[in-house]
């Protein structure tokens, strides 16, 4: 999942719709006044137009473990981002940059998982319960729970829903 922060709601809705079409991923728009969530998105896009640097610092600090791309021609100092893009960049170019970050992260996350963990992750994505996964694999439920904890640790997530979101992005 990608979080997109901006001030301009109308322009942001168009931008988000185009990004969804290019990337085939879930992109959520937030205003800088919105609550900061504990969820760890795959990528953060920050629209720097008409935004104070303190606000950008707050968002970047909160999502310190997610890659961040700043869309701005303003030279914000001391803003920790992984890439900067000009405000004049086309949506297609922004989506290409996003994809490069997502593909790097996806391959790194996927390489951490063993084949059995990947199978369990796919089952989670398809909404299977621990009992159903155990029955499918011929394992006791305790073994499925053990692998789920390993998967959560390796993907740096806290729950089944977050793991399913990553599964959608990297496996399927």
C-alpha cells in the first residue's frame, strides 16, 4: 500500500487514481492534517507544495521505516527522504520511480521467506484461517502459528491484515 500526503484534495484524487492505474496497487490519499497511522506502508509519497517543513518532518519521522519520495521543487533541508521528484514530473515518471522502490522492497522481502512461509502467506491473502491452513498443509495449528510469527517478523508487520497487504503487493 502507498500513502500519498498532500494539501490539495481535488488534485490529489486525480493523481491517486492515475497512480492506481499505473501501479495496480492500493494508493491512499491523506491530508497533512489527518491522523498518522501505525500501519507500515510500502511507500510514502509526499507532495511538498504549500507545506511547512515541520509538517514534512513530522510525517517522515513517523514513517521512518518506509521509503519516502518527496514531490517538490522546494529545497527542504533536513527532510529525510529516499528520492526527490520535481513538481513538473509526469504521473508516469512518478509511477516509474515508485515501482523501482516497490520492486526492490518486494524482492528483498520475498527473498527472506522460505517456500513454506510463502505458501502460508498466500493462504493468509486468500482469507484462510489458521485451522484451514493447518488442514491444507497437514500440520498442527501450533506449527502454523509458529510460521505466522516468523512471517510477521520477516515482513516487519504486526498482524495478519498487514501481512495480507504485503502478500498482495509482492507475491500475487
